C-alpha cells in the first residue's frame, strides 16, 4: 500500500511538472508569435501613410548624395534629434517627394550598414541614400524606380602612374579600395587584374582620405561621387571608361540608384514612383549638378 501511494505521488508530481513545462512553452510561443505582429502594427502606425511624416535614412556623409552642414543654407533641412542640417541630392529628391504628397520630411542620420535594417523593421519609411538596386537588396526590400543612373568610374591622383589609363587593363596591379558593402568594392575592384585590394572603408569620405593620403593608388566609385571628390580634392582625376570595350562589366542593377522601402509597402512605392516618373534624366543631372555646386567643400 505504501509503495502504491508512493508511486501515485511520484506520478502526480511528474504529471504536474509536464503540465507546468507545457504551459511555459505555450506562453513563450504565444508571446513570440505575437511579437512580430506587434512590431508590424507599431511600424504601420508610425508609417508616413498615417503620420504624414516621411522618415528618411541617409548617412549625411556621402557627398554629393548627402552631407551634414551647420546651418540651413542652400535648402538644407534639420537632422532628426540633432543641431545639424542635411543637404545634397538625396535631400533634394526627398523634398520633391514630400512636397508632391503634402508630407513633412524628417531626415535620420544613420550608418550605411544600418539603413537596410531600419527600412526592413519599419524604424524609418525609406532609405534615400545612393543605394544601387541590386538583386541581393531586392530580396529584403522593395525599391522605387531609379532616381539616378550612376556610371562606374575610377579616381586616382593626377601624378599617379595610373592617371593616363584609357581602359580597365591600364589599372592592372594597382593598390585599391572602396566603401564597404557597395558594388564598387564587392564587384568592380576584383575586375582589376592583379589588384592589391585593401580592406573596405567604412564611409565614402574615408575612402577618399585613403586615396588622398597615398594609402592606395586608386578607388572605384560612381560618377557623382567622383565629380564631387574632384571639386573637394583638386589633385584627383576621374577616369571614365564608359563607351570603351575596355571597361568594367556591369548591368543596370549596378548603376540604377533607387529608394529602398519596406517589403510589401506597395502604396509608398507607388507614391514615390509617381513623383520620379514626372522627372527626366536631364532633371536628375541638373539636380545632381546643383548638389555638387553647393557641397561644403566646393566653396
């Protein structure tokens, strides 16, 4: 009898433990499954489509696309939670989109690598930051149609042995670098024969400092960045092999620059596209030239 009682008590304790663990598991799974929905609801509630405030992420350190300045001259706008201002081609484009839709522009200064994550999570509405529309990025974000078409070029010093290169083959053996997580670094530097590719630079300005300081022979970038750099650093020269058979191999996704938007937010994509479709390539070029002319180091 005592043995039977003991077995009954042990069995009940075991059963209680199983039920307790099951209950804990159910609660945890319930919370886990509810969390993404809650995040999605919060992101939706904060969206420009409900608030009228377009939260745009950009580095504010990537002239002529975007940069930081100390005042609101030349149409600069305040940087969110900062005493500084943002300006550049991306700001000009964001202002056009906001004006057309009756929205208020809110620029968020962010590290380059954090912008896609912020777009994906809904922490910001979009990234207007000189992003190429690559297949890899399209896996996790939606994009507007292009708001600029940026050819791939090379920057080197005027007194460099590479300054006279008339094609890609003329860059063979160069020590080079570019910005991290860009097609410039990942796709185009490896096309230079026998290149000594240094570690990627965190920002476009850091890339230019590396070149200016003599740490490398050349950098690969896009045409607007190169044009702006040549204004800021008169000892640099841009090598553009466009139209040559001896050029970098690229496709449209490498040179088409678009606005990144949270996956599935088709309404915001459409509203951005409605503005962009009203502009021509000549309009884009004119705006970019305006941005280059007013970048801080051009004065």
